[in-house]
C-alpha cells in the first residue's frame, strides 16, 4: 500500500508542515522580544484572513487553469521570498503584520492543494491518507527540534524562538518545497474547461453536493471549536516560556528540550501515535465519536493548563501539550477524511477549500480576535501575565470547548445515509 508515490507525497507533507511549524509556534515569543507582546494575536488573525481568501482562489484559478503540483510550487516559492523580508520589518509593526498577511495568502491555499493532490493520487483514503499525513506531523516536530538544537547553537544566550532565525528557516524551507513540488505526480485541474461562475468560485456546488444536516452541524462545530483552538496556537508557546523556562524548571525533559518550540513539539510526537492508529479507530469508533473525543481532549488540555499554571506544575503543562495528538487527529484529520469521502473528484479541491475556510479561516479569525481580546484584558497593561492570571485565562477556552462538545453530541447524527465513514 505504501509505494513510491506514497513516499513522494509523504515528503511533500513533511516539508509542508515543517514550513508552517518553523514560524507558527515561535512568532509569539519573537514578537514579545521585539516589544510587540500586545500584538501577538495578529499573526493568528492574518493567517485565517488568508484562509478565508483561499477557497475563492482555488475555485477561480487552481481548479481551472493549473495543475496542482505547479500551483503548489509557485505559491511556496513566492511565500519564501516574502518571508525573507518579514524580520526586516520588526521596527514597523504594521508593515510586519502586512508582510505576514501576504505570506499567509501564499501559504494557506497550499493546505487544500496538498490534501487534494494527495487524495487524487491514492486509492484508499482511510488507510493511506493517515500514513501520508503523519509525515506532516513529523515535519512539524522536526521544525521544533531544528529550532531548539540547531538554531540554538547560533542564538547565543537568547532563546532561538526570540530571534529571527526561525523566520529565515521558514523562508529557506519554502523555497525547497517550492522546487520539490514541481517533481510531484501530475495532478490536472479538475474543473479545466468549465465556465467560470460565482457558484463554482465560491464553492457553492461543492457545498450543495456535500450538504446534509450532519454535514452542516459538523461545519458549525468545526467553526466553534476553532475559537478555543486559537487560544492554544496564539498563547500556549508564550505560556510555556513563562511557566517552564522563565521559572527555571529543571528536569530531564526540559534539559533535553531547551526551548519552548522544542517542548511544544512533544504534542506532535503524540500526534504520530494517534495518526497511525486512526485506520483502526475509524472502524471501532465511527466519525461521531472520533470527533467528540477530539473536542473533549481540548477541554482536558485547557483544564490541565489552568490547574498547573499558579505553581508551574510541569507535568500538567506537559500533559496539556501531549494531548495534541488526540486534539488534532481526532477532530481535524477526521474532518478532512470525512469531507473527502462525501465529495467527488470534480469538487475535491473546492471541498477541501471549504474546510480550510471554516476551520483555518472564519474559525481561527474569530478565535484569534476573541483570544487576543481576552488575553489583553487579563494583561491589563502589564508586560506579561502572572502565573495566577494564566490560570484565569485558560478556564475561558476550557468552558467554551465544553459547550461546543455538548452541542455537537446533542445534534450530530452519524447515520447510515452517507454520514458514516
């Protein structure tokens, strides 16, 4: 089942998420070091703005005029060039954020493109896709470890997360992935020759094809769970830096992983294990329980952060990070497979684009703004939250995730009319 094509697609996934992981986890600590602590939610705002635009780009251009591998390569090369300029704009916050927006407008369409390219070139989604997608997780881990162990050799006494080195790493990796993308299996545009209409550009046809009560509930809950999700991506690395490294916590794991981005990578390590178990778990649990367990893990994660914050209880902080495998795989990877199973080859790119729009676009945009507003309210003019204030902060997304889980369990039906995997 794992052949030469699968190996090439796996390398694509590795680089795709190495690029993302190299800057996404570190940008908050870098901005705080540059005097922009109150703006650390903005990278997690421009990222979803780009995700909102991505489906329209896919519907208008990628699905009609260019093979997926060529569009993937072009976007990554352009994004890499833009990322080289980002650290040069730290003295002008508005320009810094604008450049990040332009970079993300190049990157976010590639999430749907890489998924649709992979699905187009495999035969069994449930069995093959998790085995390919797991290399994306490995790539994210590799980025965190590279920052800690390689870039740490060049950052002196400063944590590498607080230097521009991760941003330059992202730029170089983007160029490498861009060049590699042109060697991937030819994946022609699925809508080549079709008339350009608003319905196709906006993904209306795909939305109608996928439409069912359960699908709409799935999209709604995906949007809602991204609100507490944004709090994790925006502020967990900052919290880990405060609660672990600034407190001088010393144990074998912290000594082995000497910076926040490396420690955060243990979440992706757990993701690998659950990703490999997903084909078996699909059979035993079904889509509803996979999604519900994923949402429940977000509640537990934030509760651990909240309980562990005041006294910097390391095992609680690390436990919350380790839950990432369940948090991400059981909800978001399950959702990608669920959407692909309900779509057809003609609208596969649009369908994945809709998911990017709802999760990484609308959900993360609203979530980042809410999380930023809550964080700044707890910050209340200080340079950083105290550990006691971190506890208050984490209870907010925990409570919201609980409400989303209740809503999902009461309304979603994993029935036999096309909604079960």
